[in-house]
């Protein structure tokens, strides 16, 4: 059987991730599009990113970094992945939490994720942080 390629399913950006009783995960304060803040700079106590993949093998290594509108990395690059002893292919959620996250400027931010440092697996999740439009 030929090797399967990792498949990106979706990403969630939220204020908090909580592990619940019964093997559940809850996402608090989920953003659906742009993130609105009252002013810049703005400090988020924490901002959480969830990336869901399938066809992942034990030992695959994920890395993610957050980039601001000027192209600078915010915080540190995060690495992780499923344990090596896992056999076969699995669905895997990779979480990145930036705490605190200081948004210094309005604009388009991006989360860049890689699997096994392979540029072919590169996934960019783009989102905007901005002030709300003034209403009449």
C-alpha cells in the first residue's frame, strides 16, 4: 500500500482550549473571520490555534509559527506531534497557544504550519486583526 499524504482538514482560532472530562475538548471564544480589537497595540491574554489533520503517522513532527503583518515572527515556533509508537494513520489535532499575544498593528496575520519540516506540507492560515469599522 502506498504511503498516504497528510491532509489538512480545518483550523480554529479561539481564546481558550479546555480539556474536559470524558475525553472532550472545548474551544472558548471561537473566531469566525476577522478579529476585532478596540485599539492598537492590543494584548490578548492568550490566543489559541488548532489545526486538524488526517493521515498522520506516529513520529510525524509538526511545527507552527505566527507571523505579524510586517513579516516578523510573534513568540516562539512551536513543535510537537503524535508519539512514535502509534501504528497506522490517525487523525491528529495540533494546538498552539500564544500567551500573551501582543498585536502591535492592524492587518493580516498568518499561522504557518509544517509537517516534518517539509515545504510541500506547508499550510498558511490567514486572518486579520483590526479595529471595527466606525458606524455612522
